C-alpha cells in the first residue's frame, strides 16, 4: 500500500509542471483573444463615430 501511495505521488509530481504550464498557456491565450475582441469592438465604435461626424460635417 505504501508503494502504491509513493508511486501515486511520483506520478502527480511528474504531471504537475505540465498541468501548470497548460493552465498558464490557456490563461494567456484567453486574455489575448479577449483583448483582440475588445480592440475590434473599440475600432468599430471609433469608425462608427468617425463616419457619423463625417456625415454631419458634410451636410
């Protein structure tokens, strides 16, 4: 029983760094995608405001 517990901890210790890096990669990619989405929304809003100001200035 003690050997089984020891082997389990060794397996967990071997997998933990990979799981941590996978989580870190996931968080970084998630933030990049969310940032891109926010940037595109801000660009659309800027373009919308710019076209609205051009429409009022040409009248």
